[in-house]
């Protein structure tokens, strides 16, 4: 028997991240669920007591301060302890970004368990979701906003066993590359990239050298100049506008960086590209393909 207070939010929902259900349960000894499937992501966090959780062919003994993830359409089973049954809160969620967020936290079928010391905060978040339980737009926005807070608290304070040092290194580099791809048009520096992925600049340098064969500064410059060369070839924008579009506030600094990488000025490069399938044109396309391939291999 389970004493549960739960809410299911049915109906048509869409978006990047939204709540399907949430609740609080105080279970009886040996109360269990499954083995069964869930159609969405489901995170349980144990407030008190003990139990066990099984997914992906593995079983995990759990206690207060632990949480576990059930992934969509994956057989899962969990059961309260006979002598010290658990009390837990849970949140079910979906959305186009749900998988990405869960993965970035470090959770998966292979690593479904985490620990967090933020017991009171996680309880308050779920309680707030349950207090805003209508289909009113303001309540809907409140619940989904609290879902983001719920995941952020887990991400900030949880201790999850990751994929090992090499796996973590790849995560850092992928996130750094993604940040550069999204922000190359802004006057960012390597320190901004390092701050975003929460590591120091020297460690970021080592990771880039190992993964990309170049420094993060070299990668940032290469990405910017590659984009600038594309704009020079495909548009008639002034050189100053292209410089600003690629993160260079000073056109002279842009021209110097472009000349160092392409062995010619931006204006000379544009004239050369306008000649059609010249030798330099073909060489440029080959360089672009190699650079894009390098990025794609990293993100695969």
C-alpha cells in the first residue's frame, strides 16, 4: 500500500521541457512498482528510508539523499525496504530538450542514480508544482519553470558517476565547441569559453590539444575566419560588417587575423573567389570540408 499525493497533467503538450506529473509518496514496507514502462522521463528523489531500484539489467540499493532516473520506454522496477520503507518525491517530464538536459546532468540508463544534499529544496520545488495544479496558463508556466529549477538543483549538487576522465574531457570540449559555434559573432575570448564549461583556461587548452590538435584560441580564430570567408564569397557585405558579424570589433584586427590564416587580405580573397573554380577556390572548399569534418567527428 502506498500513501501518494500525485498529479497527472494530461492532454496535448509540446515544448522544450514540460511537466507530465509530479507527486509525493510515503510507501508501505515492500511496496513496489513494475517491472513496467513509462512514456516519459521520471526522476525520484528519496527523502527518507531505503529501497532498491533496477533498470538496464542492474540493481541499485538506495537510501535517503539518493535519486534515480527512469527513461522512456525502458523496463524499470523499484521496491521499498521491508524495515525502513522510503518516502520520495517524483517529477515526470518530456520535451524536445529533455534528453539533452538529462544527458548533460550525467544521467542515463547506464548511470541512473545520483546523490544530492538538497533534500529540503527539492521537496519545496515539487510541493510548489503540486500547489499550482490547474491548466491555467500561469500555473502551467509556473510548473514548467519549477521543473527547470528542479533539474538545475540536481545538476548543481548531485554526485553522479560519469563516463571516466576521457568521457568528461569529451563533454567539456563538445560544450566548448558548441558555445563557440553559438557565440563566435560576439567578442568572446577563450576565458569566456573556459568559464562557460566551468574549467580553467590551461585545462581547456590541454583538452583542445588532445581532441582537436589545436589550441582553443586557434579553434576560435579558425571558426571565425571560416565564417568570414564564407560571407566574403557569398555576400557583398562590406569588410567592416563581416568583421563585426564574426566577432571582431576592429576591422584592422580582423584583416590581420584573416591575412595570417589565408595569406591574403579579405578584399583579395573576395576577388579570388569571384574568379570561379580557381585553384584557391578549390583549396578553400577542401579546408572548409576538413574543418567541418573535424567538428562533426567530435560531436558524433
